[in-house]
């Protein structure tokens, strides 16, 4: 599922086609501790992060230790 999400993000950033990103609305992944992490589907936020050069798995799911 994560691979499909990042493929959708790449497709959106490369072509502007947001249809695959939007299929992830309301979906999430669960980590080993049972914590839910929703997929980022806000196109404005994706654009902002991409423009800042910080659109990565780590930047979206970073935790404070």
C-alpha cells in the first residue's frame, strides 16, 4: 500500500494527475505499535512540501523521540 501511495505521489508531481492520490483519502497505515498514520492527500500541502524539497516518507511520518 505504501508503494502504491508513493507511486501516486510521484505521478501527481510529474503529471499533475491527482486521481490516484485522492483514492487514499480516509486511508491509513498502522505501525508496529498500533498507531494509525493517515495518508496525506491534501494537494496543497503535497505541493508545499514538494516545493520545499521535503516531501519524503520520513518527513511525513517523523516522530519526536
